[in-house]
C-alpha cells in the first residue's frame, strides 16, 4: 500500500509540493530581486588578508589609510533562517471540507499552502526553514534546516495537518507561542498562521505572546487567517440555526439577525485592536480572508516585502 496515495484518497491536497511550486513560479517570474534576503551579520574585527581568499570583505577604506589589506570578520555570517508556526486547532478547520484546491480552501488549507509556497521560495535560496504546529498541545516541532529530506518532511507535516480531524481541539496560542519563542534563539524570520481565536485567554495576554516572538530581533509576520463573511460579518440567513463552538462543543440556538449587529461590532473591535498591537510591536499584519484570491493575498505581501528589502 502506498501511504501517500491513500492519504490523497482520504482528502486534502493531491500534491501540495507541486501546487506550491506553481504558485511561486506564477508570481516570482519577472521579479529581479528576491523578496527574502539574509540578515546582515554583525561586524566583529579585522584580520589580515591572505592571498587566495575572497576579496568580498576587504576593507578598502582601511587599505587607503594603512596601505595594507584587511578583511572584515563577522560574528554570524549565515543565510536567512525562517520558522513557520501553524495553529492547527479545530477552529482552523472551518469551514469543513474534504478536498482542496487553490480556489477551495479552509483556514488550515490556506495556511498550509501559503507555508509550502514560502518554503519553496526559501529553498531556492538554500535558506533554513523550521516548523511548529500547535493546538491544545505542541503537536510538532522541527528546527531550521535546509536539506531536501528536511523540506519533504515539513511538506508531509503540513499535508497531514490539513487532513487530520481535530475534534474539540482548543487553541493554546498564548501558551505555545511563549514556548516556541524560547526555542528560536538565533535571529530569524517568523511566519505565524492563526485565526487568533482563543476562549481561555483574554486578548491582552494573547498580544503579550505575540510580543514575545519579537525578542532576539526576530522579524515576525502574522497571517491572520479567517472567513471574513462568516466570522466577521456574520453573514448567515435568518433561519433558526444551531451555532456550535468546534473547540468546546458548546452550542446555542438563535436567529442570526438577532445578534448580528452586536457580534460584528465586538469582533471588529478585537480585529482592530490586533492590527494596532501588531503596529506597535512592529509585527507585519497580513489579512488573509480565505474567500479572496489566494494568489493575490500572497503576491501582495511578497511585492510589499520586496520593495522594502
């Protein structure tokens, strides 16, 4: 039995890697500069230039003063390191779907495809990528590496996250963002995919966890993934419905119109506060409405980033 084929039959993406490549090649062609670049290393000291060494780091200003060749040494001269964080709680599997394509995504599928696309771009630059997946537990962790074997393992974890049934899995964003932040010691680019819904913590503590990701000079990008028509605008017809909390199992019966105005006001205030805090913490906020064109969301972010690197 081919396990990968059986998983494909069970639902999910038919080929996540191929789809990610198609997404990337679609908008990276024509770009003359990568949207990603390595973090600049910190200068440590000069050393005498030895014949045969690269001339890349010769300090020509010092040569003009001393008539001797010296090169600059750096404490940490490496390629970019990236860590992707995926919220895989039950609310991220809304709306429930069986098969996925670029035009048919729920929140987890959007996050997995975006993650795979980012990984593909970073792989082309031979950069190191790590992955964390959490829900009500720290489900998966892999440190930053750049090998092909590592890349394939991360793709499998992303694919499995999409098709795994997560009944009543609560979101522990506050707890696990703190744990993940402690694991990432070296300066990295961090992508977080989450709907930022959590019932067990107030928004202040959630924002504290976001701020913790910024320690050690990390660059953080929050992809706020949600269904705008349903989860923000509460766009349901006014027939009596049972609304079920997929993370706790609690439910309530009501007419949508009876709570629509108050609901939309409360959620809008929360989302506005989230954007404001991201701005204060210098976290890049990306609104990711799963009903919109996937290519446009990711491409817009990449073009904006490229213009500032």
